[in-house]
């Protein structure tokens, strides 16, 4: 009887150890967005090259989105020597985004969102994310902000200090 209990215990330990070893690595948040450049190239964590990413989800029809874009441009300029990439992301038709880019002088990158907004639980725009160099979400904000305000520049810089 003692031997039987011992064998069962060894089997349970093996089963528990096997479960822990089979843990799958989760896809980074950045890759889950399924972003594509305006030229159609997929953007992945590898494209970040260890930099932080500010991802702003917007639309051409969204008044608050358009109102905050100049502050994003100014924040990008203030952080030009920091390890940040700024990407404006829309799920609109390619042609609408291209026309918007042609009519404006923004220097941040634009990309097309592969996921639907509901897959990200976005029910109003704009939505903004700070993503670390490994593609993990470290900050999110729903709604418009003045991204170049002193407190938001401090927010950006505070995330640079986090080791991904």
C-alpha cells in the first residue's frame, strides 16, 4: 500500500511539472495589433528595435483625434532624442489614410490596423498606447490628450526607465 501511494505521488509530481513546462509564450501586444505600413509591410516587435512605441488609434472623421494630432507631433519633437517611435493607426480604408497623410505635414509614422476596434475593446476614439521594446503594453489611455504637456512628457520619460 505504501508503494502504491509513492507511485501515485511521483505521477502527480510529474504531471504538475509537465504542465508548467508546456506554458506557451504569449504573443506581445504590439504583434496582436497586426499593423501594416502604408506600403503593406507588416510591423512587428522586431521593427521596434528595442524602442518604446506610442501607438495612437484615430480616424479621419474623429474630431478629437484630429485635434490632438498636433500635440502628438510636438511630443515627438520633444522626445526626438529618446527611444520612442510614434505611430498613428487607423482601421479606415487605405485611400482615406493616404489622402490624410498627403494633406498634412505630420512626421510620425502611419499604419493600418489589422484588427477591428472591438477586438481591442475600443468603443470610442482616440485610443493611445505606450508599448515597451518587447511589445508589451505598459500604458493605455482612451480619449484625447495634450500629449506634449509637461506631465505627459514626464509620463513618456517615466516609461523609458522601465526595463522591459
